C-alpha cells in the first residue's frame, strides 16, 4: 500500500517538474525586415545652416538687434532651430517698404515658417517612434503576463489537487509509518509548487536592440546623436531649456530613472539590457522599458511649448510699421 502511494506521489512530482521547468526564455522573432518596424524607413539629412551653434554668446553678439525683440529663451530656441540670422534679417527689414525689401521679407518669412514646420515634424517623428516602441514593449509585457498568469493558475490548481490527494491517502492507510511517509512527501511536493507559484521570474523573452536602441543616447549622452535630430538633441542637452536652468533635460531624465526605477542601484547588466543591445527581458523589465519610453516621449513633446513662445515673438515681426 505505501509503495503504491509513494509511487503515485513520485509520478506527480516528475510530471509537474517536467511541465513547469521547461525553457523559460522565448525568442522574440518578427517577420524578416520587421524587427525594427518602429524605426524610420529612411535616413534624413540636415542642412548645415540650420544646425545650432554651440557658442550661443558669440551668436547673440553678432545679432544684437534680436535683444529688442526676443527674450533669452526665444533667442536660444532660434539658435536651436538655426534661424537666428534669418530672424535678425527679418527684424532689420521690417520697415523696408521697397519692392526689393518686400520680396526679401517674404522670402525670409517663408524660410522661417518652413523651418518651424520642419522642427515640429522632427518632434512628432521621434515622439511617434517612442510611442511605437512603448506600445511594442507593453504588448510583449502583456504577452508574458498572460503566460505567467496561466502558469500560476495551473500550479495553484495542482497544489490544491495534490493536497486533497495527500489527505485522502493519509486517511486510507492504517500504519503510522506509511502515513508519515505520505505526509512528508506530500508536504515537499506542495512546498515546491508553492515556491514555483511565488517565483516572480516566470517566462522571459529575448530581444535584440543592437541595430537601434532609442534610449541609448539619452543614457550615455554622446556629443552628437545619430538617433535624434540636431535640433531635438540641442534642446535636450541645453541647460536653459530646463525649468531650473541648472541641468539638461537628458540629465534630469537619467536622474529620475536611476532614483525611481533602479533605486540608485545601476549595474552593467541593466545598462546593457535597457540602453545597450538588449537581452533577456522579464515582463517587469518590459513594463519598465515602456515607462522610460513614455516619459521620454512626454519630455520631447513638451518642446512644442518652447517653440510656441518663439513663434509668437516672430509673429510680432510680421507687422511691418509704416
């Protein structure tokens, strides 16, 4: 009698260990050519004349007329857009009523408006990529969550069934030695199942970001970026675009991530996972990555607010005085 019950318990152990301890890593594969579907389909070139000047003070000294029409913040934004010279010419010619003056004025107006429109599209373009990457991370996280929830339900059901079977088996035998053996074996099985239920790791997924990780430059802060346009990158790294005027937006973002997401405990493996070539992600890791992407998207979209002030100031220059 005892051997049969112990054999049955052994079968349960082998069965559940076989079904629950298989490979936990899922390789994330997409159809060929779609592994980077959130990335831009083409590379964009940027005119040298529209690139920001690093020495802002020298630029301001070269166009003192702007001090009468633009605030410091607007002048910095004009530099970010690469239209400081164009705005200075517009301010100079605003009272020129000659035919040539009107023609040059119209040309400058169109040039400035086109640059503002292009800058807005640059912001929306990178924000769209961030949104796409965030949705992708959340979708994969929910996929893993569903797998892990199904696993927990199966393990919970198995634990209940085995616990009931052990109780019945213990009552069915009369010898104390056999009862003890069944009780100990059953306790071990339910303990193992309980540990598996509480295991937070669950299924994982392998993702490769070696081709393009949109968070890479934000974290490692290179001098120039191949991901972000010169305009967006300048705004993100110019301290005067932050509320405090003390730290750049990129530094502020990194500090928040380190403090609130990593509890000031960053290591090389986490750096590589989130900001490098990727690796093996848990559902929690993917939720964290999605949070990073959403926070960065909000910061970049807020650049529109900085542009509004400049746009309004330029609008005042369009009113030519007789």
